[in-house]
C-alpha cells in the first residue's frame, strides 16, 4: 500500500492558534453582546430592573468616553511635545545623557521615530524630556577675511 505525501500542518496549527488568542479588553460590541445574552437568559419571573440596565449602559458609556478622551489627550501631548522640540532647532540646550551628566550643544534636528521626540545634538539623540536648560544659540564668529589691497 502506498502512502501519499503529507502537507505541512504546523503552519495551519500556528494560524489556528493565533486566531484563538483572547482579547485583553472589552469593547462596545462586546458589551452589547453581553447585555443581549443577559436579557435573553434572564428569568421571566424576575426580569432585570430598568434602573440596573440603564446604570450599566451609563457606566459603559462613561468608560468609553473617558478612554476616548485619554487617547485624544495623549495625541495632543505628543503633538505639543513635537512642536516644542521643533522650536529648539538652532537653540543651545543642556540635556542629561544616559549617565545623568549634563551635555550642552546646539540642536540640529528633531527625530520623531520613537515614542517621544528626540533632539539631535552633535549627531547624538537625546530624549526631549531630558532637557534641563534652553538658551539662545551662541553667536557665530565671522570668519576673518583679507582686506582688499589698495593701491596708492
């Protein structure tokens, strides 16, 4: 009896496992499904009181609005930090390095690829939150030029 080749089942198993991971938080749809199941399975002789149902809805609505407000505040804070960091370009700042030592230099750019803006000082990145002092950029000393030769 001949046996045919088998297919790779590990990728199928991994795909099925990934789909079964539980959610860590409940959303509005989950809450509505829960209320629907609760109403469908309640005892007809002891129905859920209207006040309890309304209180649950109000609590969930309040929680959802608070969560949305927190997300909007976080976005506003990030935008404000980026704008403030951008205003430091060309300014002399003192920041703390990873050893908590002060480093002073002129900000040449702002990097926004991390969670918080980072200032570029002498080609080194420093988190914007590590700024301890800001000053005007030092005045540049003009290069000496030779005076044109004058003929009498």
